[in-house]
């Protein structure tokens, strides 16, 4: 029965047991050590007639005029450049922590005009700015577009979208970001706040160092009394990251994806005792022809028509008791009802509303 249930829906079983220990590096991050998002506006040139149409995207022509002016090329005012090989794009990148000038970053290039494809294009030098408006990297290079497109006599075929691509190592870091790691006092931020995990983390860190070096400020923040010297501080942080901690049990959760019909059961999902009736409605519409014959010598005409019969039937569904203390028992109980993914979503929603489903329900 379990195999039959697996064919009806896709189940991802996450975190069935939290008895194993994990590194603090996987459970928390040091405050001040984070990625930073960069963004820039640029031009992609060298397209094979698939660029922006300047009448619908005038900013592309304006950008080209400004760039040529910086290179010493003057465009007469009022000139309408019918550019088909240029596209205006937005360039995004992620600046990792401790990145230094000269390091390379991967970038994503996305069209913002009406360009059909960026295939074969070259991104011109584009400054990438942070949230503070400062330039932290410069991007330039040839785009890699996944997929393909073809056109012939008004017909076209496209595999994957062509209006965006990547450039591996396409940006060079020009400015580093100062990280706010205070001398002496440092903080660990748990990726998922949990008082049990925070308490166990403090106990394991203090046990590792042999004295009270860690203190929990709340369920998501731990304060560390680290060394003031930079070299010793790096060694201290590396030692803390590799301490093994057994995290607390995560709250069970059921995630329903209404678009794909998938259901994700995470953690020890249980059910209180409940009765579930499961049945399907069947709507049948049939058409039956008829003939209307006029009386003899009446002068009428014979009329041929159709009549519709509508029948609604409901399969007899029996009340079945479902009660489980473990995830697999819940799966087997729902499988015994023969539920399809859509039926299963309705059943889980009803169980959650009644309070029988002992888990958080999330619909995406």
C-alpha cells in the first residue's frame, strides 16, 4: 500500500531524526559575516538582430549615446539610431564576506527591454554598486546562454528563456567590505531560533574551551567572549565552528504545493484520533436525440432535437479512524483512504482545521 501511495504524490521526508550531531558552522553564523548584493545597469552588444527595439525601449538608445560620448564619439541631436544589436540589461552579483580587490565574481545578466535573445552578446564594462551607492566591482565579458531558439517563416521554437544569462568570473572586486566583528565580544546568530539548540550550543562551547566563554542572550543569539588579537580570534572562531551540537527537534510541518500537487511532510508529524470520510463526486451528462412529429394533415414540420440528462452520483465513503504517532504511520493511514494528491490536500486542511493534525500547515 505504501508503494501505491508514493505513486500518487511526491513526498520529501526531511529531518526524520535529529539525534545526530551537527557542526555549529551548519547551525549558526557569526554576526557581521554575511554576503552583500550588488547591482548595476549596463549594455550588451554584438547581438544578431535580437536586441532592443529602440522605439519601445528608448533608454537603450540614450544609454548608447551617453557611452559613445564618454568614448569621444558625438551623436548629432535628434538622431534615431535603429539599434538591433544592443540590449539594456541589469547585472547582479553576490559579494561574499572577506572578498578582496582582484577577486572574481560570477554575475547574472538579465534583459530589461524587449530583446528577444542575448545569445552571442558581450557585456560592456558595468559598475556594480552596493546598497550604499558605492562601486564594489566591475563587470564585463561574454554571456553564456543556456538553451536555443529558431525562427522560420513566422514560426519559432524556444528552449529555455534567452533573455538572461551568466558570466563565470565576469566581475572583478574593486573594493572590500569592512565587516563588523567586534574585538572581544562576538555573537553567533542561529539560522533557526530554538531555545533548546541555543542552550545545548552554549553547553558544548563551554565544554570545549573548559570555561564559560559562551552565554545565550535569547533563543537565536549567543554571545562569545573571544580574544582581542586578530590571529587568536581567527583560531577561536574556527574552533567554535567545528564544535558538534545535537540540535533540538524541529517543529513538524506539512507543506502543500497547490500548483504541482506535491506534499512535503517534515519532522515527526502526528495525528490525534479523527474520523475521515472520503468519497468522490461523479457528474455525468448525456444527450438523447428526440423527434417531434406533427399530427396528420396539420401542415406542421417534423423537428429533430436533443435533450440533456444530468446525473450526480457520490461514491459511498466510509468513516475511517486515523491516528498516528510517527510519520510513516500517518502516511499509511492516509494511504488506506486511497487519496489522490488533490484529495490529500483537502483531507490535511480539514484535519488541521479540526486540530487533529499535530503539525504546522503551509500552503504555497
